[in-house]
């Protein structure tokens, strides 16, 4: 992680352009410090009340200046173009896309230290990892994320790290950082790796068969922005995925990206009780 300059004091006004970190901030009790977020920061629902100052890849610099933040949190490398302009406003913490669960925990831990919330952070980290316990035995799985282009996570991915921990073993041989491909390239990878199951994360909340009818392998559909999110909802959504596999379902239902839970809903009870 990159912190562009030292903080003078514990941050009290935070702008978060990283939806996963936004959710984490609210779960550790720092939601009242979050003054601005991107439009994808809707977990928990309370984050939707913050001032929206950009998308995942762009931001309204002048609007952020008016919020007078002392810390801006970005996602790296997708938001690397924002590091320099944001650094003229406040300290910037650039959080790399996690390559495994240890990297997720490191990001959480550093943020907890910066906010002087170490004890609560470690409590949440423990629950997060406990939720990702071995509970199924499935071999040769492939994940395809439809994010405009297709992204296929490789072995260096928090998604693959989490699936492996719960007993969903990933296909072998995908060692690059990520693959952004067209449909023909996806089919080439599917044919080469020969997965028993393709977990396909679509562009929409509702499964549309035309999105996947070109893949002949057994499939499980997850709504958009489910696995592509490593905040505290991630292990809860993984539990829903496991249940769908065990029940022979074709779609993972009721994920956080669909229900958009409030801090006061049962969804977050395990973290907040």
C-alpha cells in the first residue's frame, strides 16, 4: 500500500473511492468519518447517504476539495491516475487489488492503524476469516467476471484464495495477474482448463441466459458486484455461493449486491454483535 504523505493526526474526514474499503470503514465504526464516496459504495446502505463524488475510475476533484478531507482512499492500479491530483488535497492511501486473503487482511489492518481502531479491526478480521472455513469439496472451478470486458481471476487473486480456503479448488495453470479477454478468448481458456464448474458473475442482478449460452460447461451465476468486492460482505456472499452449489441451484440469490443491507439488518449481525 502507498500512503503519499504522513498524516498529521487521526483522520476524521475520509473520502473513499474503494467500495470494499468503504464497507469496511462502516463495519469498524468509522462510518461517521466518511464524508464522500464513489457511486459503487452502497454497502452498507448507510454509505449511500454520503456525498457521491465520482465513479470507480473518475472523481470530481473540485467537489472533493470542498469536502476538506484529511484522507482519500483509492484502489490501485485502476485509480492510479487519481493519486497525483488527490495528493494535492489530502493524504492518499492507495490500496492495491488484493492478490490473496492475506493481502485483504493487510489492507484492513493498515486502515485500522491509521484510524486508531486496531482492536475493532482485528475483531472484524477474525470474523471475516472464520466465515471462510472449509465446508465443501469441489475441484476444477473457473470464475469469469463480466465487467465490460471479461476478467478471469488467476491464482494470484483474493477470489481464488477465498474459494480455495472453503474447499472450491481452482483450475490449474492461470498464473498471470489477470486476463481481460473477449468471448473467443474466454472459450479458449474454458476449453484449455476444462473446469467442472464455471462461476459466472454477470452484468446484471438477474440471470439472463443469453449472457452465458455460449459456454457449454456446468454454470453457476452470481449477480453483478458480488465476487468483485472484498469488503466484509464477501465471506457472507461466499457462504451463499456454497449453499447454491450444495443445493444444485443455477443462481446465487440474495447477495449483498442485491439486498444492499443496512447496518441494522440481520445481514451484518455476525460482525456487529
